[in-house]
């Protein structure tokens, strides 16, 4: 009798397991379909050239990353960036050579005042050219940061839906709250302050060549202050994100484990089965969460590629042109180019910090322990 | 005109100036002014292909609109300097200074569109 009961129990358990194996894939598809709306909103927020790199249905696709397409994307932007920067480089280089040649002719004048008047004219021509280039770069950086914020805003509903579905309510709430704060700060502070800052620093750098008064210390102070404030704010956000998430995760884990214990202890007969069903659902959610998180991280990293390439190439070209000016003894033009080089480095730091901050938030989201541990 | 011919002409003119200085000083002044104008015209003729080359070099670049300002400023500086030097040669230092002042102001007036362009780029900072 006992053997019969044991044999019957094993048959039922096997059938039950087989059911999970057969219907597990359907559970995954059902969960995937419930986040389709938010995922498609997120994919629509991406620029066309990035969203085309991902499969049409990434949650049900075996391969979400096409390495060849990503490499082609990066190479295409390198070539277009080199093309744009080369035009600017040739223009500025030609202007330097022409200015130096005309200045050397003008230096033969015995009247120094006429020499200085010509130098004023040449410095103004040069300043306007560099100003246009730097303001264009600042506009590109602002546009990138706005796009990044828009993408993160589109990802938040998806993140919160999956988080709540998995039972990680506290950590999802914390993560979303801090992400919203970060997006608001980036949009409200970085984007608004970037253009005035770039123009101020460039204007200050032009004072010495035109007016003879060296105000480069003020420009350095402004940049240092802005960088310090940004780094401080981002450090606080990083700390809040990681520390609060750890506490919230513990909270969620405790709640879910309590619920599981209650279900398995007090629900008769099928308590354990419900427990196992919850595990299947949470595992499926974990896969979907990881997939969505990885897609978002790759999208943000790819968004960063064009702006980083542009800023790096412009920084290199300004640095090289500054060296050429020093070699040709054009000190005023060299100082303006040094300032432009410094501003490119400053914008690179801002872009990198913003990107790293959002990737960190997404990594925390992926690594958040699934509610049912 | 080759440099040897130009130097030869200048030496001849110098000789005439020295000769005329002793008995007709005003003629030496006229010869001096005439030679200065002649050498300036010769210089402009030589520099003409250089200016055309610079124009063709920068025609497809964004800096094309700034080159005329530079060339005008340089031209004004040289013309004013030549005039001031002629005034100084005659002993009219005050007139030379006034001519230089005129040249400086004229260069600043030519640079006004550049100053305006630069201020329009920076005006958002003031807003």
C-alpha cells in the first residue's frame, strides 16, 4: 500500500514537472507580451539608426546583439566625424597660415599702433571661427544629453512595470525615484548651464588677445566650480542609488520570503506548487528584466558614440592647431585654441559622467534580486 | 618687374634726389613721392597673384567671408604707413600722426561687422 502511494506520488510529481517544462515557455511569452507596450515605447524613443540595430521582437529573439551592425555603426560615425572635423580643421588651419603670413608682413610697419589695429582685426576673425565651432559642439552635447534623458524617461515605465511584477516594490520605487531625480537634475542643470558656460569661457579667453587683460583664471575657476558641483551631485546620486537599493532589496526579499512561507505553510495541498509557480514566473521576469536592461545599456552606450567621437576629434584638432600657432609665434590665436581644447575636454567629462550615471542605474536595476529569491 | 630692375631704378632715383637736394629741394621731394608710389604699385602688381591664390584657396571654406577684412585692414595699414613716412620725410610729424590715427580708426571701422558678429554670438550670455 505504501509503495503504491509512493509510486502514485512520483507519477503526479513527474506530470507536474512536465507541465512546467511544457508550459514554461508559454509563461515566458505571456509575461513578455504584458511588457510589450512599454518596450515598444522605449524602442520608439531611440533614434532610428540605433533602434534598427536591435531585433524587432527582442524579448523573443535568441540574439539581441548583432556585433557586426554595432561595429558598422561605430565605423560609420567615425568616418562622418572625421569628415566634419577635417573641414573645420582645414578652415582654421588655412586661417592661421593666412593670418600669420599677413601679420609677418604687417610687422614690417614702423608704426606699432597700426600693427596692433591689424592684430585686432585678425584676432576677431579667428575668434569668430573658433566660437562657431565650440558653440556647435556645445549644441551637439546639449542635444545628446536631452536625447539621453528622453530615452531614460521612456525606460522608466518599463522598469517600474517589471520591478513591480517581480515583487520588488521597494527597490523599484527607490530606483525610479532616484532616476527621475537624476534626469531632472541633468536636464535642469547641465543642459541649461552648458551653453552659457561655454560662451562665457570663450568670451573670457578672447579678452586677453583683444584687450590685453588676462582673465584666464576666471575661466578656469568657472569650469572647476561647475565640474566640482556636477561631480558632487552625481556622487550623491550614486551613493543614494546603491545604498537605498541595498536596503530596499533586503526589504523586498524579506516580504516575499514571508509571503512564500505563508503560502507554503497555510495553503493546503497546493501551497508548495504555488510556491514553485511563483519561482517560474520570477525566473521568467528575471530573463526579461536582464534583456530589457541590457538593451537599454547598449542603446545608451551607442547614443554616446557620435558625441564622444566628435568631441575627441575636435579636441585633437584644437590641440594640434594650438601647437601650430605656438610654432608660428601666434600667441593670441594659440591661447584661444587652448581654451577651445579645454572646453572640449570639459564637455567630454560631462558626457561621460552622465552616461556612466545612467548605466549605473540600469545595472542596479538588472542586478536587483528578483523578488522571489 | 624683376628685383634687380627695381633696385636699379631706386638707386637712380636716390642719386637724383641727392643731386636735386642741394639746389632744388622741392624737386627731390616730388621725386621721392613719385618713387614711393611707383614702388608701391610695383609691390601691388607682384602681390596680385598671391591674393588671387589666397582667394582661390579659401573659396570653398567657411573662412572665405573673413579674408577680405584682413586684406583691407592690411592694405589700409600700408597705405597709411607710406603716407605717414612721406609726411615725416618732409618734416610734418603732426600730419603723420593724424594720418596714422585715421588709419587706426579706419581699421576699427572695417572690423565693426566682425565685432558685431562676435557680440551677437555672446549676447545670449548676457540675456
